[in-house]
């Protein structure tokens, strides 16, 4: 993952948005390959991938707006599904994963499965 992060950073600095998008696709592929669809270990990366997809709409990534928004919605749904499982169905806490400002996070545990908080 550090290599992919470096590729993303360097290509973004140079405005090579298609390469940045390809690196994010590789990151997503690696996570899908190494974790189950419901593994809370994916939460932080799903949020990062979704943020990239939402921010990339005005960049030359080689993807259409439709492709970008469909992928963003799929990432959202997957993360929400994981969080609902982690929180025992708590919609409020699940939504806070995506929208931190909707609730306080005094313990710095935002986006972490409650089952993993110890």
C-alpha cells in the first residue's frame, strides 16, 4: 500500500489524473482480493476511495461521470453494510462513518468497527 500511496501522490502532483485513478483502482482491487466484502478492515480504505471518486468528477480520469458516481455509490453501500453489521444495525453510528460531523467522536474511534474498539 505505501507504494500505491506514493504513486497517487506523485501522479496527483503532476496532474496525471488517469494514473491517479488507476492507482486507486489498484488499491480497491487489492483490498477486495485480501478482505471479505464484510471485513471492517476495509472501512478506512472504502471511505478514502469514495472520497476520491466524489472529488474526481472534474478531472481527466478516463472515466465518465456515470462510472464515477456508480462506483462511489457502490463503495458507500459496501461501507454502510459493514458498519450496520458492526454496530448491530445502528443507523446513526453507521451514517457517522461517512459523515463524521453528524455526531461527536470524542474517543477518536470514528470509522472503526465498534467490535474492534476493545
